[in-house]
C-alpha cells in the first residue's frame, strides 16, 4: 500500500485540490453569511443565522467525507496498475508464471492483456533457451571427445568433463584461467595463437580452422587429434573452439595392422621365392635326374605346406579376432576329449622317441566350451611341446579341477624359452629363434591363436620355462561361461 507511489501522488494532489476548493468555498460562503448578518442587523431583525463556527464544522465534515470517497476511488483505480507493476517486476526476476488478473476494460485492461501475452511469450522463449542449454550441457557432459572454448585472450570459457579428465584438470575458474596455465603443451599453445592470429587477419573467421596431432604425457601418455576453429561466442566476442579426440588406441591398432601386413607379406614371400626358384630350375635346366627332380619337388611340397599352414593360421586368427565370432558353447566331456587327443599324440611322440604322459583324475567336471576351439588350443601347445623337445624327451598333459575351473598343464623337457622372450611369445609372428621355427614349418602364429581362444573363454594362461630344462604352459578355463557369450 505504502509502496504504491502513484496512489499517494494522486491522493495528495486530490487532498490539496479538495482543501483548496473547500477553503475557497468556505471563504465565499462566510462572506455571504457575514453580508447577510449585517443586512439583518441593519433592519433590526433578529433571525437566527448560521454561525461561522458551525460553518467550519460543516466544511470539515464535508472535507472528511469527500476525502474518504476520494481515497476509495483512487485506490480502486490505481490498484490494477500496482498489480501490473508487480507482475512486470516478477518478469524481470525471471518468474513468468504470474498473470495479471484484471477484469477492467479500457486502457488498463489492454495493458494487463499485453503484459500477460508478453509473459507467456517470454516464458516459452525462456523454456526453449533452457531446453537448448540442457541439451547442450548433456551432450557436452557425456561426450567422449574433449571440448574446450577460449576467448581470443586464451581464457577458458567452457570445458567439458572429458577435457578435464583428459588433461587432469580438477579445478578451473571459467573466464579467468588461461589455457596455457591449465594445459602445459607448447605445440597446443602455439597452434591456438596461430589460429587467433590467422582468424584476426582473415575476414571469414571460419576459414582459419586447423587440425593437428599432439602428444600429452600427463596424466597419461596419449596421442590426441586436435581440431581448432575460430567461433563467434556472442555478438561482439570471438573465441576458439578446441576439440580433442584420443587416437592412442587407433594409432596402436594401425601400427599393429601395418606390422601384421608387413609380416604376412614377408612370411608369404619367403616360401614363394623358394618355390619359384625350384620350379624355374626344373623348367630351365631340364633336370632329367629323377632323384634331383624328386628332391626339388619335395622341397616345393614343403614350402607349399608352409604356405598352406600360414594361410590357415591367418584365417583362423582373423576369425578369432573378429567381433562377430559366435562361439558354439556346449558342455564338453573333458575326459573323452583328452583321451582322444592323447591317443593321437601318443603316436606322434612315439615316432620321435618321446614319451607322452597323461595325468587325469577319473572325475573331471564338464566344461562349457567350443570343443573345436579347445582341441585347437591343446593341439597348438602339444605341437610346440613336441616340436621344441629333442628326441627322447618327455611330454606331459595334466588336467585337474580347480575352483570352478579346469586346469590344463602342458609340459615338456625341451629347449625352454629364455625369460626375456616369455612376455612376447604370444605376439603374432614372434619366434624365439625365427630360423629354427621356420625350418620346422612354424608360422609364429600358434601361441597367438592359443591366447585368443583362452581370452574368448575368459580364462588365463601362464608360462614357466627354463632354458634346456623345459617349459610348462598352464591354462585355466572356467567351467561356465557368462551368458552373453553364448
Ligand atoms: N614348448 C616350447 N618350448 C620352447 N619354445 C617354445 C615352446 N612353445 C613356443 N615356443 C617358442 O615360442 C615361439 C612362438 O610359438 P608359436 O607356436 O606361436 O609359433 P611357432 O611354433 O613358431 O609356429 P606355429 O604358428 O606353426 O605354431 C616359437 O617360435 C618358439 O620359439
Ligand atoms: Mg607353434
């Protein structure tokens, strides 16, 4: 009520005007009465004429009544304006929900309607802005790529969670901290400055974009692809948008693939060159001697076999490597499977004067596995044990249950593996003695395949080996596989 200044202004003006009118009226009436009294006295008439005191009292009563009526009328007329003012003030505070509830027609009614329409419009625009902001915040917060925006003075004005994690930034004051304070990388800072410079030179700021790669060492060593582009932040402010994409894994994969292609080409070329050489000799030199012919053809056969092994192993490996591979899980009777493998390898060992021992309890739990893959795993390990064990050596296959898993131990009394090579023998094409392995027709892919099969079964592999004493490969395969792998 006291805040309604308009009311008080009108009311005070009204009081002043009313007082003036009444005083003037009082003055003239008192003059008239005085004149009338004089007239009566002159005529010696004794009439009871209204005394002046009474007149003042009447004037005061009239004043009080008109004042009260005026007060009410002014109040009724100014309160809608007061209501509209309050609503406009709440709009200014961001509260658009209030509405002017005014029934009056005329200018005040029109004003109230206009204010209400403005409130609805502002509310819907504000909601759109808020929705857009929420969307942007959600995208920024959940993006894998790191995003940073700076102004042209290189102060950070926006940074997402991925960027904080990528650069190990725990605390940041937006619009105050500089990029070079938070990310200590010379190449990055130079590139930002270059983009700032070139965007200042160019009329079209969007043309000054730049893409580059940087390596960061902390909090983790990473290779990042970085995209910098000048942007317009608001009407008068320009800035730089920096987007970082972690390409460490991608680059590693690219390198592995490149190495793999180089290795495959090399492995294919060696036997092919030999085959070509012997075929040319047979064709050009007209070899008539049957023994030489046989010898050459045997060599060609050996290299062809090697090529065949190599291609088979590469295909197997790429199958195991592919994400689409669905392994056919069944409950496999380990006993039966091992008996079968044992009888096959017993013969191979006998041919090399090696003894093959199977150590397996009567009761072995079934395991959930793809039998073909399990056989392939053991075949690769037993082939190695036989291959890298001299004549007269001993090969062992021990199977036993262990904590919900089944453990397979393949041991030999062969040449052993030097300690420094053990961490690398599961790499593709890795061979301790490449010449020796090649000579034996090895491709260097066998253990890589083993490792893949173990991983597919969520198992573990461990190697114990001593040079010239022997090696032991210990494989642990869980009895049951998680449901989603089926
Ligand atoms: N039981 C073992 N005793 C000694 N060295 C071994 C044994 N098993 C593996 N190695 C070493 O590990 C290397 C990698 O083995 P892997 O089975 O992957 O390849 P490979 O036997 O050479 O060829 P293949 O792909 O035909 O099996 C071998 O070249 C060999 O040097
Ligand atoms: Mg092998």
